[in-house]
C-alpha cells in the first residue's frame, strides 16, 4: 500500500492512528509530518510513543529541536528521534547540529516541519499530511519506499478511525 486517506473525527481517532503506526514501525523508518501549527503532529507522535511503550512524558521538541526516546520493537531496543524543526534558523543548521547522522542508522526518525531543512533532510519513507477539517482532521499517508509501503501494509486500523 502506497497511499491511504482517512478522517480523524476527534482526538481518539488521532490516538488510534498513532497506536496503529506504533505497531507498524520498523528500524530505520523515517516519517515526515506535514501540517499547520495545531494540526496534531505532536499529538500524533505522543500517541505513537505511548503506544510503543514509552511510559513517561513526551514533550514537544519546540526549543530543543529534537528529543530522543528508546522504544522496544519485537523485544529489541530501538532509538526513536522526534524532531521539530520549526525554530531551526536555516537548513545548514540541520547539518551543523549533526542531525543528519541520526537518519538511516537503524533509528526511527519522526520529523515535524521537515520543510525547514530544505533539501538537506534525507527523504521520508512515509509522509503524513494532517489538515484541520470540520471539528477533526483529514489525514493522508504516502509511502515513498518499500520500507514505508510495508509499514502502511501493516496498519491495522481501529474501527473508530
Ligand atoms: P502541531 O504539533 O501540529 O502543531 P499539536 O499536536 O500540538 O499540533 O495538536 C494541537 C491539538 O490538536 C491537540 O491539542 C489536540 O487536542 C488536537 N487534535 C489532535 N487530533 C485531533 C482530531 N482528530 N480532532 C480534533 N482535534 C485534534
Ligand atoms: Mg508540534
């Protein structure tokens, strides 16, 4: 599956998508989250991390630009890096901060505001587009690699989506 669209009518819908994504993750996966401020990018990431077993807080990496987590996939620890590049001054900062090294090294990367890194950000396996629509959110997922497509295949979506 390369393309998938739905309507998340409330927060529970976004939480269900986060949980479905958590079950479908694979090491090395890179997910770009697109959407305006308040679209639900951090909310979705928080739901994903909690469903993946992270017990503590998930704070928005608004000022730190990145927050690292360790989750377990099939019993193995995997690092998950949650980026928010909104406040990054220039695409070059992405390289200077050493962020590029996190990609493709078996870590899972979830990136809010990927546009801020311009062409310096490694391409996504999956892009998620969140858009406010009515009281809820329209969501679209696109896979751009075999890894991303196999992740979308594994999405077992709950009935309230
Ligand atoms: P972003 O990181 O995209 O700027 P946030 O993750 O901070 O946005 O989300 C803003 C708010 O969107 C959250 O506080 C949450 O309550 C709300 N939200 C998330 N999903 C939905 C949904 N499907 N319907 C309505 N509100 C939602
Ligand atoms: Mg955010």
